[in-house]
């Protein structure tokens, strides 16, 4: 019986951990990107409302 028959071994565990860390990193980057996009959209909406309010009060 060789080492290859005994299961995934140390390298398999390391590979699995790296896959988990990589997946969490990708999900974190996507979450940050979505948050920044939502913040940018909210900022633009707020700027538009402010400019509309200023236009209506000045006329």
C-alpha cells in the first residue's frame, strides 16, 4: 500500500483550504464591489434630488 492509497493527505488538505480561502476572497471582492456600486448610485440620486430642489426654489 502506497501513500497515494491513503486518502488526500497533507497536500489535499492544503489544496482544499486554499480553495476555500480563494472562494471567500472572491465573494468578499464581489460584496465590496456591490457595496461601492450601491453607494455610488445613492450618491448620484442624492445629488440629483439636491439639484432639483435648488432649481425649484430658485424659480
